[in-house]
C-alpha cells in the first residue's frame, strides 16, 4: 500500500462518525438533487476520503520529491499554498528542507490581495514528512491566521496611536485653560478661550471615537456577520449624511444611476466608508464645484463605487500615503475643517474587511477620484458553495 493511501485511510478512521455522517448526508443530498431525486450513497473509502479532504477548513497539500502536487484540496488553493498544480515557491523551499532533515517546519505567509473578494491575508503552514518511514512525500497543513494577525496588530497600533496623537490636543487644552485662568473675571477672555477649549475638546472626542473605530476594524473585534446589502442603499445613506455639509460649502452633491446590485457586507460599515470619501471630497473642493458618487459593474462580478471631486487634487508623492493614519495632504486645511486624519484609514480597513480594494486617481489642480471595488453578491454561487460544503 502506498504511503499516501495508508496515511489518508488512517486519517479517515480517526474522523468522528458524526462528522462523516454529516458530510455523507450533504454529499448524498447534493447528488440526489443533481440526479433528479435518485439516492446516491457513500459506498467506498475513496468517497469518504474525498469528502473529508475537500470539506476540511484546513488547507492540505501533498508534495513529492520532484516538487509536484500529488494531492490538494480547495482550501489549499484559497490559501495560495498551491496554484494551478504548482507549489508556492516559499512552501517548496521549506518542503526541500523537510526532505533533507525529516523535521517539521512552520512557515508564515503574508499574502497580497490577488482578487477582489479574497479575505485571506495571513497563512501559517506546517510542512512535515508524510511518514517517518518513507522520505518520498511531504504534507502541508495551512491555517488561516488573518483574524489573529489583525487583532494583534490592532492592539499594538491602538496603544501607539493613543499615546502619541492625544498628546497634542491634551497639551493644547491645558495651555488654553491656563490662559483663561490668568484673568477669569474678564468675560471676553473667558468667552474667547472657552470657545477654543470647547473646540479642542470636541476634536479630541472625535479623534478618540475614530481611533476606537479604526481599532475595531483592524481586528480588536471580530468581523460582523455579513449579509446581502444593496449598494444603492449604501450610496443613498452616505449622500444623505453629507447633504447639509455640501450645502454649507456651496457644493452640488450628485449621485449616478442606480444599478440594483448587492454586495455581501455590513451596511453600517460600508456606509461609513463611502460617507468618509464624500466628506473628504467636500472638504478639499472649492465652493461651487460638484462632487459626484457613481457606480459601475465590471467583469460581471465586481462593482465600483466612485467618489469624484474637482478640488485641489493630490500630488503624486502624497498619493501613496493618503490612507495612512493621521497623514494629511494639507495640514492647514485639515485643521480648519476639524479632521482627525483617520477618515481614509478607516475607509481602507472597511474595504479590506469586505474583500475589496480601494484605488486613487488624482491630478493637482484637477481633482481626485477614489474608487472602491467590492465583489458582487451572487446568490446562485453562494448556494452552490453551501451545497459543496
């Protein structure tokens, strides 16, 4: 008997009977539906092994000494352990070490965003000999560590941001209070410094709120349960939040054609993201210039949400940094509008948590366009996925 078959037969014998029963029932129900009601049962060990391997939340790939993929499941492809029959170069490098020393090795992979809709960013791969008696194969087990990495990063960033960024407003409030106390009997001085105190306290409160929101988005809390939501409703809500601000700035705020598309996501979070882009466009546009929000379907499975302004634009050297926390292109304008410097960072993390991406086109003196890309919700595809599980 080959080492691979022996390994998976042994693994199958250790799988709880309840799990096998559930997998078998789903497999049988799916085939019964596909065959017009005919009952198809799980009769062979190979069928059981297929169900166990393909239904596993762990990525599994078996590699031979030639670097070829002998066996893999769908989860291994989702985690970029293998792709189109080829092994991830970093995984192959570690597998070569395993063939040499016959020891287990752990590899952490940071994945770039390959396609809109993929939310796996961090994978931990355990590469080990398939058996201790035959040095012909290695097996790779992959686990999705994206949520753990997000949470750890959020904890570190939150402490660093709070300790650094709150020093400025706290110091300003302290100085204003001291100035006001120098002559508390002067009504004009009390009113002047009291107004500034109130403004700084309000700005600090907004900064704390945004810091907490950003910390949650980065992973301090688990992602909310996603549900199908209409893109038209997201845009409508975001536009409504900014109508008064736009009117006060003398800016016409328009929205494009409704497409009736849906995405899988959290409506409140996505509304905040689009609203932040609109607020940013209004703050950096001169009076009388329009700001528009449009939608477009591309590749039949991706929706683009674009926020376009005719404002001051962003210089090329600043464009790569606009999504950083507290980075401001125009510091003077940011102070006058009361911005915290966290709006675009929040947008970036909301979009990433929904398996999307955000891009920027801008030209100084012409304006800017921020584009959110999100995967379109396909109920038929979701139904197929549930049946396959």
